[in-house]
C-alpha cells in the first residue's frame, strides 16, 4: 500500500528525507535551548537563559568559550608576579629580565552523544507527514532529555567515567589533587578555597561570607557570579534570611527566565538537582569556562540509512565536544558538609 501525505499525495523516500531534514533543522535551535535551559548551572555555563538573563549584571562573565580546534584544550595559567614592577626615579634603569610565573594547564576534549533512530517499521506505520513529524518530535525529546541529564550530572561529578566524562566542578573545585594536568602537591597555589561548614542555622551565613571573601580578594578582586547548591541547602539559606527578617531578594531577570533564585551580596543563589549533597559552590566565570569545539554544541547530523540491531533504520546523532576548564583554580570555591 502506498503511503499518503497531505492532500493525498504519495510519500516517497525523497519526501521522507525532506521531512526528516527540514523538521530536524527546525527543531535544532529548540533542542539546544531545551538542553541548555533545564538546569541553571548548565544554562549559565553554556550561554543559555541564565547567562543571557544576568549578562552585564555584577560583572557577569560568559562561561561559554567556543574554540576552532586543537589536539587538546590549553589554558595559560598565571601564578607569579612580574618582579620588574616597582616605583623608580625617572633616571633609574628599568629591568628587562625574563619573567617566570606562567605555566600551562591542559585538558582533553570530551565527547557526549545521543542517537535518534527511526526504524523502517516506524516509517511504515506512521504514514503521512503529520504522523512522521510527531514521531520525530517524540524521538528528539527522548534523546534531548537523556543527553541533558547526562551532561548536567557530569558537570557536577567528581569522577571521570574512565577518562571519558567532562572534568566536573567537583573535580575542579578542590584544595588538592590534579586538574588540567597540574598537581596541587607540585603547585601549591593550584588550590580552590574549600570551607568545611556544618549547621547552616548556626554558621551558614558566616561561612558564606568567609568563602566569598577568600575567593574575591584573590587576583583581580572579582567576586563569584553564581552560587549553586541543592534545593535542601537553598531552603536552609532562605529559612535563615527569613528568620532574620531579611527580605529574600531575587535577581528579577533570572526569575523572569524561569529560575527561582535568592541573592547573597548581589550574587544569584540557585538550586540545581545535580548539585552534590551538602555542598554550595561559588563560581567565577572570569576564570571558569565551558570550552566547546566550534560546531559541536549539541550539533545534529543528517539522517542517514543504516542498520540498528540488524534492522533497516534512519539514524541521526546529537554531538557535544567540550570540557570544563579553569585558568585560576583559586577563584573557585565551595562549602562542604552543610546540614540544617
């Protein structure tokens, strides 16, 4: 039986290809937005609505860094001062000696993917253009949601999935260990501020001030641009400031973008489902980047004829090639061990 489309016209393979290609192209921008904007930390780091809402506020820096290639991701790390900088009389000699104080951090590209598979049988039973588009949308939604969850989970993780996963925030924001091929035991300055906290009701606000001050006063004096934590810790914070009869102010543009937030010293405090338990992270995007290979920010491939599980099918891929890097680990901080 011949498959019929709109106006009773026959649906040929070329028509199917056209429907799949044009529909996928139309969905691509929505697919990227949906992936980026489900969770606030991922959205902030990948140019989503959080980043767009607070850009230009409190010195908010873009965390998304698109790069055209390279065997690996290289960051030049500044750790020492130029000792020729000084006050001098106008007749004094100005030194021109070579300066140390720089080294290189290196991260490998990480690949995250999902496939969209439409079996020949599904084409046969979804006759007509409208049915085909509905099927494709369902397949996209499934792949989109699954990949979004994986990337957000990895963004916070401290494990590297056998070297395949993103360098997560929990691995980056540490006072010890290796990050970007630099080991803190060799480079003592390659350490984040980690505040061991406890009862939020007793010491939470004090620890937030201590952590914020410690990371702000380093290097350029810039504060964090986003504080991210679990819903439980977020509720601890909201409860304390309400008890102290402080109005729990929000960043309105961020709220308008659909993300509940509170403010601490003007910095949005958001809750993220993938944030580790009992932890509050202070992120400075001047020195923390989500580096993406150009053209690989959840890019989609055209549908191609292939086989899946030995069956005829059309397959498209969603691809992300990226990693999380920092060129100043000291400007990232966190509180740990937070309880009620």
